[in-house]
């Protein structure tokens, strides 16, 4: 008899990004760090002596973005063949002649350039963009703008030859700029929201790229790995580097041929408020800010000093939480972005919870800071810090709910959320807690309703 293969009764929805994409990015980033840490000897071996031992500067950090992003692009196109997906909005069989799309492309180019001009105006007016660390981002944008303007012309014309609907948000904004009457205001708002996300977060991400990269390249692993705290801190720093590098690549490559474009940006004001209060210049959840949970606190190793076993255990937990946080970003591959829908991710840590980054990040803060312990021996400080930490976690819960509301308009997310409620570890755990709490609240006299 032949074996009968029975499919899973409740298969997990397919992820928009394969796990291999993120792994390719990790491999490329590891190669970049390896080269940067041995840059001088490598250049000597190639016959170019006199270079610094370490390539730990800002430009090396930007070059690492190429090492990280290119493998992900190549895998996405040549293995996953994402450019052939219907979700790109492209039909490669169309091949319209340039003469047929030129009028549309000109309007779209006008809309794109006008959008960039608006973003540049915001950068110009925002004084914080011309102070460290944002000044590095502004310098990069200043260098890149002319090549981007020139390359946008053939790119848009080429893309319009294959787009099923060339009149996208950029075209509608260009039509409005040109004084035409056939534009759609909803398309314009979608377009502006998407570019607002990219303009705001890309400037922030590029500003923090050099710091983490340089720190890892300069890291003395012999010294860092000499004790439990050093090992934990070194690994945590590496995890944050992974998160920042891959997330920055995601903000850069919002392109339809990669199926990494922004489908929608969050249309709800609450979503924007919840997200922006976690980032400068609007940040309120940090030291010296409105929600400051670190008044008279000390880090975890201070409270656990003299207890080697606990230092190992606590450090391992913190490293694990940071690894989950970085893994959540890696799972997005080319598509990481706040406040946007760029495809539903169902693999990696998203098999266990819908918000692995938020859960792991908040758990890390609670355990690393321990806000209920203070150096001032003041119960007032301890209570205040704890309440502030609860407020921080509440803000991230709010962010999660606004994101679910936004993504819930996509049936693919509805399917994923339903599967998670039925199968995933974290939703099922909280579901059982709610069920148990509900059972305790029911009156004991009389029959209980069927479960």
C-alpha cells in the first residue's frame, strides 16, 4: 500500500517573505563586519598598504548596508522571484511602448519630485535635523539627491511600461500639482502618508547606523568575554546592530519590483501618535522625558553583583530577549517599516506571537532596568518608576492595537490573526488566562454556559 499524506488540518498562512531572505541579510552583514575588523591586513594583502586597521567609520557603516541589502535583493528576485507576484502590481507581458506611457510618467515624476521637495522643506525647517546625529543623514541625502533625481526618470518610465495601473498615488499628486482635475484625494493622502513614514524613519535610522556598527567593529571580544556581564552586553550590542542594519535597508528599498512597496500607510491618527511618541523629536519614553522610568535606577548587573549564577541566568535571558527582537526584524527581510503594510509576515517569531518585537523589547526593559529597585532607597522613586514602566508597556500595547486595526483591512492578516488565535503559543496562553478569569467571575449558583 502507498502511504497517504494527510495535509495539516490548519496550515499556517504563507509568509510574504521567506526566512532565507533575512538569513541572506545576516550573512552579508557578518561579512561586512568581518572585513571592517580586518580592513588593514586585507588591504595590505591586496597590495594597498597604509589603510587603517579598522574600517569603523560612518561611511563603512553605510557600505555595510549594501553588504546586508544586496544578498536579500538577489535572493528575493532570483530564488523567490518576488517580481512575478501579482501583489507587485506589475504585468511583465504588457511591455507598453515608451510613447504610450510618457505622458503618465511625466505627471508621476512631477508628483515624486514635489514629494521630495516637501520632505526637504520639513528637513530644512526642523532644526534637530541639522544637529548630531541627524546631520549625518542630511549629508547623505544631500549627496544622493541629484543621482536620485536623474535615476528616477528612466526608472519611472520603465516601471510604467509594466504597471497594471500606472496612475498611482504619485501620479495623482503630480496631477494635483499640475492643476489637472482628474486626481483622487484619497490616492494623494495614501501617497503622502507613505512618504511621510519613509522620510521620517529613514532619516532616524541612517543617523543611528554608524554608532552601532562602529561599536561592534571596535569591540575587544577578549575583554568583553572575560565575564558574564561583558558577554551579555557584547551579544546585546551585536543584536541591536542586526536590527538597525536590516531595518534601515527595509526603509530604503520600498520598491514594487521587489514586492516591498508600501501597500498602505496607517490611516489612523492614534497609530501615528502611539508610534511617534517613541521616536525623536517627539519621544516621551526616555530618560529626562515625560515618561521617565529610570530615576535613581541602576542596571541589572549592579543589583546582581556578587551573584555569579544569577548574573549568568539574567544575562542569558536578556540576550535571548534581544535575539528575539532582532529576529523579528530579520523576518521582515526587505520590508521592515513602522506604520505601514508591506505584506503579512507569518514565519520566524511571528509564528508564536503577533508582536514579538514589542513583547521582547518591553520584557528586556523591565529586566534590564528593574524600575522597582532604586539607589535612592526611596519608595516614592520605586513606585513612580514602576508606574512609568507600566505606562511605557501600555504605549506599546496601544501601538500594537492600532497596527492590528490598520492591517485588519487585509483578508490575509485576518487569516493570519485567526490562525494565531487557534495555534500560536502566546495568543493561546493569554486566551486561556482570559478564559480562566471569566470562569472565576461567573456566578457559582446555577448552570454555566457551554464553552
